């Protein structure tokens, strides 16, 4: 017994499957956070954002005063280590990214001074604390990553 469906209708389930597959493939092409490709187009507007050092420090860029180090570590769940640190005014803190993911080191609103650095895998970001106070900071890419630095005289 032959089916009463026309040849066009027999292909309908295959066309639906093809459309759904295409939609899934296209959905997988967007919506991710990446540091390569898809960079925004440059604009003519000047910015005054601070820049971060993403290369390991060399002897010529070593700070003159005291130093402290913070590691960005973890696999899947990242963290600043140590999560709390106390330093003296004039200390240069260097964050080193030991993960494969990019991160930021961004001061919270209301801190005595602001800083915002991008740290690619294997890179560093340094900031010299010149004012006493409590500095809470986070990673903009992974907002659950938070930490605090207390700067004393």
C-alpha cells in the first residue's frame, strides 16, 4: 500500500531537522566571552582608561618600593589568592594569572582609588597603592571572584 503523502510532504520532517540543526549551529557561534576575534571596531573617541601590563615584569619595570603578589588561580572556579591582603602605603601589588582564562582586576565603586586591568593567561597586572584604606575588587568576567586589600600607613 502506497502512502497518500505527496513527495514534498515526505521531505517535511527532514527540512525541519535541517532548520533546527542550523539554528543550533548558529546559536553556538554567539554569546560567548572571548578575548580573540569579535573585537569591537575602533572609534575616534579618546579614552583615559588605565592600561595593564600583560607581560611578566622585567628588571627595568620593577617597582621602587615594597611589593606584594596575588595569584589568579583555579580550574573552572577561579579565585584571587590570597583573598585578603594587608600592605603598607607605597606597595606595588602584582596579580599573576596562572589560569588559561582571561580575567580582570577591577576596583569596586567607592574604593579610595580605582584600578582596572585585564590579565590574559600567563600575564600580570600591577598597581601601586598610594592611599590608605580598604580596597575591594573583583573580576568583571567572573563576578564571583572577589577579594580585599587593606592599605595602612
